[in-house]
C-alpha cells in the first residue's frame, strides 16, 4: 500500500487518534490513582548450583555445567516453589494467624472479613469448635509438612475459609512472585499486599517452611534413588558376568587361545605345505623317468632282467624290515606336516634323516643278498663286472621305486593336511565373528556396569551426608513505604497503546476498503491506465464560465479546473477525434464530465459535438434544449441517414451556453444501438460530422447492464471509461473491465471522478 496514501489517511483521522489517546491516558490515570497502596517484602535465596567460588560440584562432581543446565534447574526449582503444595503451606500460615487472632482476640488479624461482600453461598457459618478443629489440623500439617487435608469435610471448609480471606491458591499466586535475578543462581521471593506486616509475615514463613519441606523431600528422593540404582547396578553386573562366562566357555570348548596367532599359523602352514606338495609333485615325474631309464639299462643286458629286477624290487620292498622302516618314515613325514613348532620340526626332520639312512642301508643289504642269489642261479653271466653292474642297477631301481612311493604318499598326506587346515581356517572365521560380537557385547555390558556402579557410589555418598543446597542469603524486611504506582508512566503507555491500536484499526479498515476513493485504490483494483482524476465539486450553481474566467474560485474549484486541463491535454495528445465515454455502472458522472471536458476544449477554440447515445438514460438530452434553427446541419444529416426518428438536434442551456458546442440528443428507447442503426448508416453520419467538428463525444449506457458500449465501439476512435470514487469493484465490474482491456489500443483508459480532495495525493 502506498505510504503517502496511508499518511493521508492518518492525517484525516488525526483528531480521532488524539481523542483515543487522551481518553486512555485520563482513564488509566484515574484508575491507578483509585487503587490502594501496595507494600512489597522480598527474600533472596541461593539455589546452590553456583556459589561465590564458582560451580558447585557438591552433588555431581562435574567440573563444567552448561548454562542451559543451570537455567533448566532454576526453572524447575521455581515451578516447584510455586507448586500447589508449597502455596498450601503459605495458606496454612496466613489462615492460622488470622483465625487465632479472631478466636483469641489478643491481636489484630491481617485480613478482616466483610460479610456484605461475600456471596450467600460462600458465607462462613461455622461454629467455634469447627474453627478450632481446622486450626488444629493445619498445625499438624505444618509440623508434619504434609500439604493435603484428608478429611473431606475439613478440606472443603479449608478451601471455603481460605477463599473468603483471600488466601486460596489462586489469590496467593497473584501476590507471591518467584523469579531469577539476572544471570545468577539467585532467586527473589517477594509478596505484595496492602499491609507491609502481612507481606513480611508471608515471605518469612513461606521461605522457612519451604526449606524444611525441600530438605525432607530431598532425603526421601535420595533413598529412593539409591535403591533404584543399586538394583540397576546388580542387573548390569549379572549381565556382564554372564557374557564373560559365555566367552570363556566357548573358547575352552573350541580350544581357542589366540585366534589371530592361530589364524596366522594356519596360513603359514598352508603356504609351507603347498610348497612341499609342489616339490613332491615335481619329484614324481623325475623318479618315474629314472625308473624307466633303469629298466632300459637292465633290458640291454638281458631280456628278462627287467622282470627279474621287478621281482627283486618287490622282494626287497616287501621285506618286513623295509616295510617297518617305510611305515616309520611315512609316520614321521605326517608328523612333520602336522607340526607347527620349528623346534619340533627340526627334531622330526632329524629322525627322518636317520630313518632314511637306515632304510638305504637295509635296501642295499637286501639288494646285495638277492643279487648274490641271482648270480648263483644265473650261469650266463660270466663276467663278474657285468654281474656287479646288474646288481647296482637293481639296487638303484629299488631305491628309486621306494622314493617314488614315498613321494606319492607325501603328496597324499600333504593334501589331506591341507584339507584339514582349510577346514580349520574356515571354522576359525565363524569362531572369530562369534567371539568378536560377544566381546563387543561384553564391552558394552562392562561399560554399563561400571557407569551404574559409579553412579551408585555417587548417590551412596550423597545419601550418607545430604546437604540442602538452598539457602536464604538475604532475609525479608518490613517495607517502609508503598510501591510506586507509576501513574504517569502507565498513563503514557496506555495512551501510546491506544493510539497504536487506533492506527492499526484505521490501517486495517483501509486495507479492507475496496472503494475507488483515490488514484492508488483505482490502480490497485482496476488494473486500468488512469488518464486522470477529477475532484468532487458542488454542482449546484456551478458555473464553468466563471470558473475559467477568474482565478478566485475555491480550492476545490481551482483544483478541478487544473485537473480538467490535464485531461484536455491527454485527449489532444491522443490524435483521435471521436471518443466514446462509458462506465461499468450508473451514476458515475459521465454526463457532467463530458460537458466540462467539452467546455475546456472550447477555451482553445475547438468546435465540439456531443452525441447522446445513452438511450436508456438520456440525461445529456434532458439537460439541453431544442435548437433546430441553429443546427440545420444536424437536421440535414440526420434526415439523410434516416436517424431523425431516434435523434434530435439540441443546444446546451446548463452550466454554459456557447456556439462552439452542439448536442445531438436522443428520444430514448429500450432498443440497443445495433437495433436502432439497423439499415442505417450511422458510420457515415459520424464521418460527415467530423468534417465540421474538431472533437465528437459519445455517451454510452452502463456496461454491467447493457451491451450498448460493445455495439458503439466500432463507430469511435477511442473508448474512455468513467469511474466514481464512491463506487466499488465487483465481479460484474471485473467482467466489463476485461472487455475494455480486450480492446487493446482502442481503449484509451479510465478517468476517476468525484474524488475527495483529501485523497488526491
């Protein structure tokens, strides 16, 4: 919303705003002045969260307490101080004092009941004994620090008596104020009343009783907390020990000591065994080749020597000694493969070497024995050297076949051990995952147990020697003078608030105002190009001749004249000659505007013709007079174009009377322009008139009710819409405005008429 527009609104309503402000100031001053004097007494309490040395670590042993924790603790304490039970203790003290004063009569009570101001249903019709019973029960409650009266009858009596004296919870909460003192841990407890002694008595007894009550609850809370945390600690410990026992049992059952070392050892053994298997596999082809070559050598000496050699070999290898040595060698190799200790491996390898030597010795011995037997049986071997060579080849063949057998057995043993180790490694992976998960659970359980145990020790140490952190560091005093009423300040504040509310209300009403009372409102609600505005003038005895002849008119008249000249310039700058003036609704001031605008053009020696095409309300025709003798051209053209049945030549007799302005009125009809001009050449009629007149103005019926504007648009150069500042834009107006905007350049814009001079800026 335009700032200048809002300022203008405030200026027009300045007296209303000033009146509201003065009324609020006077009313507030009188109201405050009529109030009784009030007296305040207060005490200052330390919460113990922070003392003069810094952070108080008495209870939590925490070297750092965040600000939010301090504020939360203080807020909780304030809410506790203002709780119903705490306030109830204050009610007991005040009622005991006044009831005893009334029962004994030895001193004056703080509050004297006015029976006339008490409602009939709240009348206190209790006996002396009933009052005495109530006093006794309140004494007991204060001594035991129990706030609730269990007896329904006495409880109801207490509430009724407390309300009558003004000592009920609701009334006391209004007078008792507990608040923090800045960024400290101090609390201010103050009570306000019309009696300085009552204020002092209330604060003094309230603080004393509350400290005792707080200390009692704190002890009970610590014992309850200790029992609860002790149970939690026992449960945490049982969980931790159960998890630990489960881990130890699993390791014992699986024979798991160090998973990482065992896993590394297995990997190392697998690598070593794979290397041994590769070596053994490489030996087998070589040994088989040697065996074939030895058989070939033997075949060169004798056709049957190979069979003899194989027999000799079987005889040697099936010998009991050889079988035992071979079995022992195989067993030692398996032990060597399965062994993980280097020292043990070295010892086994030494035994293997000794066994191999023993095996070689036995093979050589048995080979010689079987060779001598064969030499005796074989008479064909005449040459001793040949027999020796054959015996050596057979011994070599026996050794090679034995080595081949041992190599193949070694491969089988290594592969079996590799399979076992791989299975063991796979088992260790699952064992490792299970143990890791269990160890994490043990760590969590251990942490929870240690934390619970630590908390238990804290609570136990606190419970052993509980010290209340609350302390009154400044006792209450009896007020010597009443509290300042601040009448002047409150009155000024009330005036400012009243003026602000008034301004807000005015702005709100202005925002909700949908009337076109200013150029700003016009642009806001119509979205139409504003050609100009005309302020409202008194049409009674309005004389345009006098207005343009002199400069001694009123401010409204002079403003109207200048705004009219501005519109005149706008029309002349358009370069058009024929204009259709229309409006969305009736009584927008089209006729008066057309006449005034025509006169302003006459002042520049322009010849103007006004054609009243508002057949539904021919006000332009009615405000003029017949002048056929002076307008022969009109009569001629009307007759030639067959328009004399609907139009009549007129001349102006209102506001001004000059020869340069002519009027063609209409006889009035309910037909639309297209129906009237059917089979008639109204367009040629306008073109003929343009030869004589500088400007031709046509007036149309309202667009919301009639289609005249749409049917007359084709006969003019420009269309101008006239709006009254008193009117509001509705849905029907929006439809008409949409049509005008659809005309494009033919729609020249709008003129805002009847604007209050105060809304022009």
